[in-house]
């Protein structure tokens, strides 16, 4: 049951990154691709009906993590308390930026919220990437399952580490580029005209950066943590996950050149899923590595809840996920097509 719940939590987090990732990416690129207030409003409208529903996957993943792996939840949420609070405020700022922008008819008001929308998206991408880097690199977890990391120390990924060091910042920058690419491809898919052309150009530029950073992150990660290759060596079928990421990235480059917007966006989804699945596969059965002593790491077996509770919870999880998936499919079905085909939404 532990392995099953590990896969379920990983899948939910991956779905959050894919779905809310283009919302964050739209925020990252919207001040660069939108030249007028009307175009900035179009970028926000391109995510308007779906962004809050996409965040349900993050809430559901957090709840599932608390239920299935309480020891991991307790350890990580206490050790990462400061960055988690920063992420919470950034999520709040992004939501208020989307909702409050149109409540007052004023260029100064709209510009203020547009700036916050961009800033929160950029910082969210970097912090999410840095958090992933901390999990891959390991944290100073002691034998009691406790740790604390300041925001930074000496920026070295060894010894007394902080949340930010050169490695986690590299992962954060790679996440920023990947979500910028993802968001640009989404905005290009949903818009037409000059905004579409600039979004496509932003997607091309971002995808070139993603190629370079993906190679750099892969090389550095395997040199920093040689144990990441152990699962691939023991189970060669796992190479399907990095293959999916590579094919997805190649698909982004290929379909952008052919102006196949939907195929390019779906290729970006495949790239993100492949990268995240590769990380999850390489870490298993470890859920939180220790940089102090590998024996102190939290694993699926040491972090999971009781077997009876996991079996009962699975039935309720299936019901909840069925509702979430039904809502997601319904919402995206109603929101298909170019945003220019829709009438502007009226403010309350």
C-alpha cells in the first residue's frame, strides 16, 4: 500500500505542476508578451475559468500527503516552515491579482496588480523548483526525523545547507524557464493575432533555454547524488520516464516550428510529467533523503500511515478524485477554443 500511495501522491503533484504550471507561466511571461492593458487582460482571461480549479490538485495532494505519509508531512512542514509560508503568501498574491485587477477602472490599479501577478508567478516557479532541489539533494534530517534549514547559509549543497544554494537555485531557474515555456505555449494556444505571435516567440526562446538547463540539471544532479541512478540501473524500464521528457521537449521544438499549438502544448505537458516521474522513480523508496546520514532518510515504509487506514482511505480517495477529474474535464471542455472567441467577462 505504501508504494501505491507514493505513486498517487507523486501523480497528484505532477498534475498540479502541469495544470497550474501554465497559470504560473502565464504570469511569468504576460508583461513581456502583452503590450497593452487589453492584451494583459486577455492573458489573464486565458486562465480565468480554470486557475482556481487547477489549485485544487495542490490542496488535494497536501491532504493526501498528510493522510498517507504523516511522518513526512510533519517533518517537511516544520523544517520548510519559512519557505512554505512564503509560497502561501505568493499563492494568495497571485489569486488576489487575478480577482482584484478588474474591480476598479484605473490604469494605475491594473498596472499594480499586473506587476504582482508577474512577480508572484516568477517567485513561485523559483521556490517550487528550489523545494524540488532540496528533496533531491537531501536535507539535514536527524535520527528523530527533524530538521531545520535557514533560507540560505554559504550557498553550498553540502554541510550546513540552506533552502537556497547554487544547486537549488539552478533547479529554481530551470523550473522558471520550464513554466515560462509552458505558459507561453498555453497563451499561444488560447489567443490570436499579435499576442499569439509574441507568445509563440516567447515559447521558442524559453524552450531553447529549457534544453540547455535540462542538460545542466541532469548532469549536476547525477554528479551530486550518484544514488539517483540506482533505480534506473536496477529497473531499466524506468528509462521510459526520462525518454518521455526527452520526446516531450523534442515535440515542443518540432511542433512550434510547424505552428501546431495544441501539439506543442501537449508536448510541454509530456516533458513536465516525464521530468517529475523520473525524479520520483529515482528517489523511491526514499521520500525525504538525509544529507547527514543516509540511514536517517524517511522512506515509504517509515513515513506511511497504518495499513488499515490506507486501505479505507483509498476508497474515499477514488471518489474524491473522480469528482475532481469530472469537474476538470467539464471545465476545460467548456473553455476550449481561442479566448478571442469569447465575450469579455463582466466584473461584479
